[in-house]
C-alpha cells in the first residue's frame, strides 16, 4: 500500500479549505451587498465577476482531481502549487472574457433586488 503525505494530512487540509471557502464566500457576499447598496454598478459588476472566477476555479480544481496519477511528470507539492495558481489565473481570465454567464446573472439579479 502506498502512503503519501496527501493521505496523512487530508483531514487537516479539508478543514483549512472549508474555513477558506467560508471566508471567501462571506467576502463575496459583503462586496456584492456593499456595491448594490451604494448603487455602484462598476463595483457590482466586478464583484459578480470575482464570484464567477471563484466558481470557475472550483470547477477547474475538481476537474483536475479526476485526472489519474501517472504520466510523464510525477505529482509533487511544487506541481500542485503551480496547477492551483494556473487554475486561478485561467478562472480570472475566463470570468473577465465573458465567462459562463454566471456573473451576468448575479449582476442582473442584484440590480433587481436592490432597485426596490
């Protein structure tokens, strides 16, 4: 049986990731509510795009986890760090370039919700 460091620290990593996700979610919620209450449409659009980038990043990360181990380059901490940074930057570019439409839906719904 192969034992690697990812298996041994899995519980700890999950806890850190869950806390980070909760903090990021609260930050997005606060940014969206602040931009909408101030009626600052540019900040509202930016916050919507940031949330879409976060969502796309999560999709990329989950898709990357489905790839089987092996191949030309062995998994290492450095490679995982690089892939994480690559996914984050790709997600930002995807969201800025029109994305998957999530930012537009959030933006429109926030306009309706705070227009009243």
